[in-house]
C-alpha cells in the first residue's frame, strides 16, 4: 500500500463528506438548479416553518463548481490533519458541529442586521472553517496540554482570515460562527480524559456511521429536484383569508390552493422596500397547463393586501383578465 492509500485510509470521514458533497453536486446539475430555496439556510423557513434540518442540508449545496472545489480542497487539506490527529469520531463531531453552529449564527445574526431581507445561503464553508480552526489549534497546541489560550489564538486567527477573505456573496457570519464552534469543540475534545486518546476500531466505526447517517440525511432532505414548501407566515395567512370579491365569501386561499397544483407561497422584500406576498402554482386554464404568478403588496390606507402583479405563463394580466381569472377560480364556491 502506497503513502496516498495509507493516508486516505486514515481519513474515512473526510473522504465520505467529500463524496457526499460530490453526489449532491451531481444531483443539482442533473436537476439544473442549485436548490438553495429547498435546502439552503433561510431565517423564514427555519423560524416560521421550523425546518431545522436546513442547518444540515445547506452544507451539501454549492452555488457552482468553483464554490464546491474550493471548499473540498480546504476540507481535504485541513480535514486530513484533524482526522489523523484526533480520529474519525472527533472529526465528524467537529465538522458537523461547526456546520450547525455556523449555520445558526449566519441565519440569526443576518436576520438581526437585515430583518426585511429574505436571504438564502448554502455551502460547506462554515463547517470547513470549523475544521480549519481545529487544525490551527492543534498546530499551536503541539504536544502540550490543551489550554484556553490556544483555542483563543486559533479562533482569533480564523476570524481574522474570515474578515480578510470577506467579499460579495460570502457568508462571513457563517464562517465566523463555524470557526468559533470548531475552536470550542476541538478544545473540549482535547482536554482531560480525551488527552492522549487513541481511537479504537469501535470509535472509528462510530465516527463513520455518524458521518454516513448525517450525509444521507443532508443530501436526501435537501429537496434536490423538488419545489420549496410553502412558507408559514402570518402575512400569508392574512392574504389567504381575504375575500376576493366584496359581495361574496370566497377567499384567495380557497381560489388558489384548491385549484392549483404545486401551490407555493412566500414573503420577500422588493427592491423598493415593500413587503410582498407571492403565490405561484400550475393549473389547467383555457384548456392548457398554465403557470400562475400573483404578487400582493400591503396598502396601509386600506389595511388590505392588494394584487400588485398577476401573470399567466409570464404574461401580465390587466384588470379584465384578473377578474376573469378569479371568476373562474371561484366558480366552485358560487
């Protein structure tokens, strides 16, 4: 067995994570979409829909080949150091723990800074930054006992690097959160009873099983090839419960949800700062399969959400066309 094969044998968790990311990337290419909206980090989906699994699935989605390549090369370099020194079980704990911690910080800090912006984020960067911080900590620590000063130095270095590498479309809060979590975890896993711990076959197997299970869940639950679930939001409920025509009792929810397939609702902020509730779905209209897109904006003067745009297959409807559409949709409730 040559040195390369021996090295790969010592880092099964690192190789397994890279393989899972590669599979997810291939599936996204086949689906012709990065699927950030189905499995990426997003405050509204995590907070309103309680889709906490996104704190795992986002780690397996990348925007493009360069994004994937950069993360996986860094993981291979620093992951090999961490897994060879600490073993597979601790490597799995540090990697996925950093990813979850970094993801949580990204979601909630970003929302606190820009609460009116609907934002999606994905990628393995937060988890990789945690592994990088762990590798730096191990280098600073050397053969000595783990100290708080060592983890502080490692975290500071990684945070400085995250700030230096900050740029457009870079999730700096995820990077910083992942680095901090990775530093804390490697410190906790390198002190007292862990010090001098030699990984056994059982602990290595436990690490591989843990990583394999999370990888299967992460790729499988990312929603690749599917549509994002409808958003649970009080503003959406308000729109759904509004009456379409003043002299009738039919609501927008009844018209749209019960007539359209793949019905999807979401809330976002437009470029001019307005809150928008958007619906899109498909249905048979005028004898053909049609894609319906409707956007509502809130009018303070009326206290109602009013239709700002409505279109069928990309063509905007005028007032007459809109009335005709909802007359058709409400036909079963008259």
